[in-house]
C-alpha cells in the first residue's frame, strides 16, 4: 500500500490525520535533523497500521515535508 504523506515536524503534538483524499497529515514532535523526524514517522505509521517498522519504507521525499511511503 502506498500513502501520500505531508509531515509537520517540530509540532507540539504527535498525531496522524487522514485527509478526505486518502492522504495523511502527520504531526511530529521531532525536528527534521539527522533523520529524527523520519524515524518518528516510521514508528507512528507502524503503530497506526499495526505493521512492523521494517515493512515501512520512505520511497521518496526523505528530506522533504511531502513523502511517498510504502507499507508492505
């Protein structure tokens, strides 16, 4: 399954919002430094979709706020 995700790092809250078009907006507490926000994103998605962290891959947008993520 592929998901289009908009990431909001340095937020005061940690939350996942599903948009009407099927994309996700993810609020992360981590700063976008040294991959910390990406690590937190993978952890949150693993919890939401009840999948192991190893099955979640960021396909594009590693250094962008807009990402394409694949979940096996």
